[in-house]
C-alpha cells in the first residue's frame, strides 16, 4: 500500500516537473524573441522599458546619427523633458561640475577658461521642440531659425547658476555655438542678455569659413585657437557629444541630457 502511494506521488511530482519545464521554456522563448525584435518592433509591441533603454543609449553615445525619436517613445521623451527628471539630471551634473570647480586654483593670469555650448545647454529650445513632437518630427532648419531669431529661448536655470558660479570663481567663460553668426548673431546676444548670461568672455559663432563643416571639426578648431592663445580649458559643457569630442576637449567634459535631437 505504502509502495503504491510513493509510486503515485513520485509520478505526480515528475509530471509537475515536466509541466514546469515546458512553461519555463515557452516563457523564455517569448522573452528572447521580444528582446531580439526590439529594433523594428511596431509601437504597440514596444516593451515598457524600451524607451528608457533607448534614451540611456543616446546619452551614452551608443546610439549615434539618429534622425528622429522613435514615434512610440514620444510620451516617454515628453514625460522626461517636462516631468521633472530632466531638471533632476541636470542638477546632479551641475553639482558634479561645481564640486570640481571648488578644487581648482584659479590663476591670476586670466587664462583659466570654461567652454559652454548655447542651445539646450545655456538656453532651452524645449518650447520649439514641443511643436516638433519632442524630436519625433524630423529637424526643420528654416523653422528652427525662425524660432531662434525671436530670441525667446529661456535660460536653463541650473546651467545659468553654474555659469555665474564660474565667473565668480574667476574663470573666463567662452560660449561656443554652431549657430550661424550672420543670421542669428544679434538675436543670440540679445537672448543671452535677457536671460541673465552676463559677463562671459567671448561668444564664438559659426562663420562662413565653417559653413558645411561638422560640429566636431568646428568646435575643435575653435578650441585649438583658444589653446594657442594661451587659454587653459578646465571644463567643457554641452548637450551634444559633438560639443565634447575631437581635439582640445578640456580637462573635464559635462554632458547635459538631450533625447530630442542629435547634431553630428
Ligand atoms: Mg547644444
């Protein structure tokens, strides 16, 4: 009788093991197939974490030369940019920069410099990009110029605070932007002034000599010139990797988040 009971229980346990194995195998196949089809999934099939992974990959420069935000990440990017996390991320970056600044002995010779980018570093184009569905719509050059020439980009307050702290500490702050000097020079100067960016050493914009050249080449060329003039570049802050790559990038670089567009 006891032997019979043991036999039945053992068989039942084996049946349960087989069922558990089959369920696990089916579940694993489902997970694997989802993982490998991420890149081309239609919006309705995108896993919840996909857009978070995409944004992290963009910030880490693992995804490059992307033209638009994936349409199914519109809500994610909108929430990130407007829901508080974007500011929290900048706050941490600015805190790191401020800690680094405190440890630098600024020289009396006036050649200790920081480089700051302008668009979506010092001042924000979020209002404009809201109308471009936070980067889901492709870049529209004339539309952007029409926006920028109005000179209404608000300051990014935490970066303004860093800018002011740098000047108080005795650094020369040099603003370097890919904006075209001929068409946007006046508007940019006025915009910066209105938003409290007073006391910078120099504003360097793209001139005809640099038209058609990539941002890395342009910004490297500018930094090379500054270093040849004798400036020591202690820090370099930008929202694009092309602000922070190339030659003479500076002793430390600080990447401001931007999941809305990519500048090569
Ligand atoms: Mg920028």
